[in-house]
């Protein structure tokens, strides 16, 4: 359970994505990604990773049923 959000965060940060197409159920993963990227930027005093934002083609994020 703990590995999927970390792998998702690594994938987002690796590509330095600023807009990420995620659903409502993965908002917390995106928040964790922001924390990882911001922490790296603060620790090394660089602006390397942009802060990713949730992107959806509609107006609101939706939860996709499994």
C-alpha cells in the first residue's frame, strides 16, 4: 500500500510535470508529491521541481469507480 503513492510521486517528479491528470481519489497522492518536490527544492536551495497541480478536463475532479 505504501509503495504505490511513492512510485506515483517519483513518476510525476521525474517528468517534472506541472499538470497531472488525476481523479478525486488520488488527490492525497498528489499532495504527497508536492511535499516531496518542495522538500527537495528547499533542502538543496533550487527550484528544480515545479509544484504539480491536479488537472481535469471537466470543472471538478471526479472519482472513477473501479
